[in-house]
C-alpha cells in the first residue's frame, strides 16, 4: 500500500531515462524544469510507462533530494485507513490503533510525496487532500483540534483522464486544478518504437547479471518484431518479457523464433491489417510539417487542419504535441499569441486550452519564455501586433 524511502542520494544514472526519441528528449527537459520548482505536479500516462520513475527523477534533481521520497498507492484502500496513513492517528483513536502513527505526510517533511493512482481516491479523501493542499495543515485522526504543518512537495499520478473524470463528477474540479500546476504526460512505448532497442539492451544486461548468464543480443529480425509489437503494458511489460527471455536463453543471439508465441501472433495480426488501416504513406514527421505549413504559410485555421487530422486519427497525440511545441517556440510560451499563429479566433481561447488539456497536449509555457524566436521574427511581430 505504501513505501517510505529515506536512502542516501542515489547515483544520477539510476534515474536516467533511456531513449533518444523526441518524446524522451522533451521529457528530460520537462523533468529538469519541474525539478527547479516546488510546484504541485500531475503525471499522466498509461499503466507501465514509468510515472514513478519520472517522479523519483524529479525528486532526485530537486533541492529536496536529501529528504525522503514517500510513495502512497491510493487505489483500493479504505478511506479510514488511507486517512490515518496520510495524516497519522493517535493511540486508541480506532480499533487496532495500539500506538501513535505520525502519518506519511509528516514522514515526508522536506521531501516529496508521490500519490500513485490519485484518480482512484474517493470524493471524501479528495476533499481531505484538497484541504491539506490549501492550508498545509495536518489534523491527526483522534487528536481533536491539534494541527501541524509540514513542508512537502506533492507529485500525483494517474492512468485516468482526470479531465473526463471531472466532467463525470468523479473527481473534484478544484483538486484537479490544484494538482495540475505542472503537467507531464508520458507517451506510451508504442509511440516511441525507436527506444525499444536501447531498453531491451539495458534490461538484457540487468537480468543476465542477476541470473548469472552472459548478456544475450537481439537479432535484427527479433528487434523488428519487438518494435512492431503494441506493448499494451508499456515498459513494465518489456521489462518482464526481457527477463523471461534472458532466464530461458540457451543461445547468445535471440532471434524471432525465441520470442513468445503471443508476441509473434500479435505482430503478424497487426501487419495483416496494416495495409487496409494505414491512413497515408506519409511519415508522422511529414504530416506534422505539412500541417505546420498549412497553419503558418497557407494561414489555415487550427480547427480545420490540426484538429480535424487529430480527431480523424491521421496524427497522434505525440504529433499534436509537436505542433503545439513548434507554435510555443515562436510565441515564446504565450498561448494567447498562439491563437494568432494558429489562426484561431480569440473567442475560442478557452475551447482551445480545453481541447489541449483534455488530450494531454497542453505544454508548460515557462520553458519557452527564455527562448529567442528564430523563425519568421518579422511575421511573429506582425501577428502579435494584430492581436
């Protein structure tokens, strides 16, 4: 249910994210930016993408790295137990409370609290967490009006779309906006297939050392199959599959025939369907560049170019984030200036931000403020003046 870590600072490489894809390069920059502040954070992404690894990397790079990193799993824990674990309890405050418990938030003083699966919290616990975030005060269960304050940074994570949960009244809107000061969305592994080879090599060495085997290598054929696999369990699934392969390996080279049957079957089925379902022969990069040209040169509206392409699945979330990133570089982080660049009416400002947040394409503006505008500076100034 919980874990409290107070180790000596770990080597920096322990929290280095492996990969060279644009998504990972951008994520490293986001982590550096997040580590410079104490702002509350929301980390989103599918199960197994490494949300806790990112939270630990932020903690390790922050000024709080000498303090504790406390993990709380918010899923499937009764309210009464979760409340006492959060805020602590006094002896005798309820059946089974045989001694005082300071609570996890006190134990994390001057450190970081990672709330895993925060979207699974009940509405009652959401209200208690919101009260703490607003006041910084702790009220120990069974201690009457006695209160204390702690200095912690909150990083929350979920695989849910909290924007949809707010709309469905399953998650408090005020808590969502409290947590969503700094938002990081982690791309699924299938959207960064170029990183799979590095991850396989890393885990193959790791598990070969653990099992006392020589580290195997993956053939080009095996890498092609694994790069085409969907990885619904993301990095967690890749890690487990690599351990299974390494522990059973009888040869130095892993070929396609050594891969699990379910992986081979899934890839064969996907390849059989690919010709009928492929929307275009263009690469994602080419489609993104084409949309940016339609926006900035042909002066087409965002709604009829990027939005329609995204909703029809011609481009994916990562592509949309690249489009927004390119625009924010020119607007120096201003979403209002971005309206002019993307030919969006000023009256659509809230609709535009709502769309980006709903689909995890809203990028923090802070890191763009210091960037100089390198593309079409005269055009940018003209558009800024017209707003």
